[in-house]
C-alpha cells in the first residue's frame, strides 16, 4: 500500500480538519505528559471506549491535531498488509508531508505482526515521535510488554463507565439503573441494549479468549465465563470448574487466565501476607461489568446486593489494582492497602449488619495494624465512596 492510500485511511481516523465528537470525560489514570522514549499503552475490555479516549488525548495533552495521526488496524482496508513495514510506511508518509516528529495513535495494534520490535526500535532512538497504542487482548500486550518493551512503556487501564460516567449519559439514571444496565457505552445509546451486551459477551469470548488459547470451540469458554459470573463473590475452585466443564484442571486454569487477560473477569485472592498461604486458597472472581453479568447468567431474578458488590470490586480495582478478600469464621468482602496498611471494605446495599461487624472484629484480631473499615452502601457508592474517593 503506497503512502497516498495510507494517508487517505489515516485521514478518516484522524482529526486534522475538525475536532472529535463530544464524549464523556473518563476516570482513568494517565501520565502527566507523553514522552518520545515511552509508549503509552491503553488496555481494557473490548468496547469499553478506548478508541474514544484516544480521540480526546490530543486536547488533554495540548497537541496540535494536525501533528497527530490516528489509525485503527481493524480497518478492513488494511487487511493483508499488517506487519512492521506498515507502521514504518505510516510514519514515513505522515512525516514526508508534515515534517519530522509527531504523535501516533495506533488502535488495536495487536493486529500488526512484529509491532513490538518495531516500536522498541523507535523508542530506543527517539526522533521526537510519541506513541499511544491500544489493544483488547491483554495477553498479546502483556507478554511482549514484559520482554520486548521492558522499561519502555506506561500502562493506562480503561473500564466501562463508572456510575458518575453513566450519569453523564443518563442524566436521570439511578444507581439501580446503573446496576441493571452496566457501563458499556454502546448499549446506553439505544433503547434496548441487551442484544448488544450479549453480542459483546460472545465477541469477547470468541475474539479475545478463544484466540488466545486456541480452543476448537468457544462453547466451553462461554460456559466457564458464565460460571465465573454466576459465582461472583464466592470462593471458586478451578478444580470444580474443570469437573463441570469436563476438562483437565490445567486446561481450566489456562481458560480462566485467558478470561482474566481479556478483562472479562478479575480474580480476587485471599488476603494474607504470605504468598504461599495466599496461593493455597481459592480465589473469588468478579465480572468487569454488572450489566454484562446480568445478560450472561441464568435469570434468577434481580440481585441488587450482588450487583453492588460486583460494581464495588471494579471501582476498587481501578483505584488500587490489588483487591483481596478475607475469611475466617466470618468474611470481609474486600481488603485494599493504603501505604502498606490493610483497609477492610464491607459491602451491604442497605448498611452494615451484625454479621459484618463480627467479621471485622475477627479481622482486626489477626491484622491489628489495619485501618478503619469502610462500609459501602447504595448511598455511599452513589456518592463515589467518599472515604476512598481521593485514593489512586
């Protein structure tokens, strides 16, 4: 593909002549500046708004839009041409027309064979070029980011809309609406978003999970994801999952890891300082979005309490990255850390009960340095969990 054709495709994705459409400001941790020696990698589940976020970054970083090139490598016009030479041709074409340097936004870059090594060569010899890339399949990014791009990248994680972001779209939306709908942007734009949510679930399993593990069929993967969603908040044995699926435990473990890498569900390990003891305990798993969970699990009636627990986990995961649970005779829903000290978090839609307080007493006996507990209710979650809102 010659330079003229590449620039014509890039023109359709870039914003050289008019600004991008208005969009919701996202709650995402980004670096203070873009640097030529560091690539910014935006990761997250498919359809959570990564492309839209990219469109807003030039304004955030006060960049000249005419010095920014956008390209989505899932554009069908690029099919059959995607290797490292395509990336070099993009840069050469753009800079031959607009001069050296620029900022390059490459969306769904995992579609390009050899992108990691090409990008490493660009970062090793900076030429006043800055790069921002996205990818839906975290495995394709994480494995190479840990080797080829060691020390050469910053990562920003994007999730479906939080409740505050949801309210920016649905002005009169309540927390109950959010726990029902979830935060994927696309379904919120149409009257009945459930068919689109179902399509998202199947698409993530097929394109981001199955492709990673090379499974013959997506059916066992879909069933596994549904089982993880249904058991959200409960300790889950991978051995039992394997038995239910009729596969080996090692195979089920591989499948679960693929689901995690696709950002479809997240593991919540047992809280203990010993890594050996932590590994010996079962994990809990939580879905990336309460609306996606609702359409994926067996319909047994609304469970707002469980939906709030799932939404709280994702909220904590965005801010602390490491979220655990604790169980003795009672259970502490979540444990996060502030300055190395554990903070127990209990979730109850209407307020704490005696059961929650007894579990906390037991937790403090084992962890006397723990900070004051945080109780997440429907009211406090809707207010942004003020006790932890400023923590990132």
